[in-house]
């Protein structure tokens, strides 16, 4: 086995700042003293280095984790862009509340708390779901902006408030997810606008559209992109976003202020990340990307953010499912940094 003080096996690089990269390299030098060849645990080491840099600690703590899901409805559902009816969004709130969703099951399996927040679901409040509702869904963005500027700010504030609640409970690791029938249309429009790709390259089947349904969805996104020509992140979010996507963006921006690591779920949450990083590039340093989803536009969004997802399992559910599944991997990475023996501690010879 090899032991070395170099960090040649670690290449944090861009999109991180020089100071953040330096902090990662400090953690990398510590990892190179562990009983393994330098860099031999690949991306697991990079995870540990990034979290060390986020918390500015060589003994980071991710024992307490929280999954936060934001839920909202979408006016663009008037255009028949989903295989499921709009009523499913509220029905899923009831499912979250009763503990029956994938997110509930995965959180229970991985010692992770779950908070579901209604920021724009049509209908009455649901017991055991945090009610921070802005409106009954967005406007139909094929005709007008999805949100007013006031609604955008209120939704982003809902996301910031959720992170501040987590901070008060000493949470250092947050998995972000969403629920909103029709929101893959919103995500596709955002990704096309901010990554400068066509609707044909950003639109996928979402909840399971057939080929004809995907073609129709592409035409709707094309019309959205034509109507809303501004391409700065805030305008894109207001014109094409969902209330839950705006809340996700606000949550990421706030997490950046509190040394919190954010696990980005799939396509929808990555679209929110594009907006957050566009508004504050430093936000990117706090983001880990859980998985590569089956939605085609997700690949373009990940490439734009210079992100290497942790998992590739063909997921396309949403609900933060991929982000929650990444939690044990992230905890293992941090445990390696904190608890793994060094060559000196273990009495193991280093490299010749």
C-alpha cells in the first residue's frame, strides 16, 4: 500500500474558487495519510474533501440529516403536459403525511428526518405538512409569467425559512426534493433557457408520456421559450418556474450562508440549482448532485454546472428519492475522513 503527503490523486478544480479548492486540498492531504493508496477511493474522497471545505473542518459532521420537499401545482397543466392529473400533487401530500411515499420509506431507512412544505398546492392545508403557501399553483406560463415578482420572492423566502429552521436544529446535511405534477415542463423550459439548448434536447417523458405526448410537450416548451425571451436567472425563474422550484432556489442560496451541504436530487432540483448558481456562483460549492436521472435535459444541466452525480440508477421519480439514497454514501465518505486509521496509527508501511 502507499502513503503520501501529496494530493496528486485529488483534483477538485473548477467550478470551485481558489480558496475553496485549497481547503479541499488540505482535506485531501489528510486523506492521503489514511491506510489506502492516494485517491484509491475515487469520488468518495472528493465528497469528503468538499464537505470538509464547506464546514471548514477536518472533522466534519453529517450525522443529522434532513430531507426537505417542496410541493406546488402548475398552471401549464392546462396544456395536458403530464401523464397524471393535477390532483395527484395534493394526493401525494396526503401520502407523505401518512408515511407511505418513497421519500418516507427511504428517510426511515437512513436515519433522516423529512419535512414536506406546501408552497403552492391547490386545495386546503394537509395535516402534518408545513403550510407556507404562496398561491394555488402558478399561472399558465404559455400565456403569461408563471409568477408575479411578489410571488417569486415569497416562494424563495419559504425556501430560506426552511433552511433556517434546519439551522436551528443543527442540521448540516440537507437533501432537497419536490412534488408537483407538471414540473418537468417547467424544469425543461428553465434548462433550455439557461443552458441554451432546444426544447427537443431538454424535454423528456416526465411521469411517463408516450412519444406523442413528448412531442406535444416539446411544442409547449418551445412556445414558452418564445414568449419569455429574457435569459437572466431571476427572470427565467419568475417566468418559467414553479413555486416549489423557486423555494428550492431560495433554500440553496440560504444554505450557502450556513456551511450546510445540500444534496441536489434529480432534474427538477437541478433546474433550481441552475437558477441559484446563476444568482450566486458561490452556491455551487455547497452542492452535491445525487444522481443522473433518466430525463435527457438533466445531462445538459449537470454539464453546465460541471457536476459529477454520485449515482446513476435510472431514477425519475422525484420526491428527493435520489438525494435521500445518496445520504449513506455521503456519511460513509465523512466517516472515512474522520475515523479511518493513518499509516502511522495502524503501523502499516507506506510506499517504498
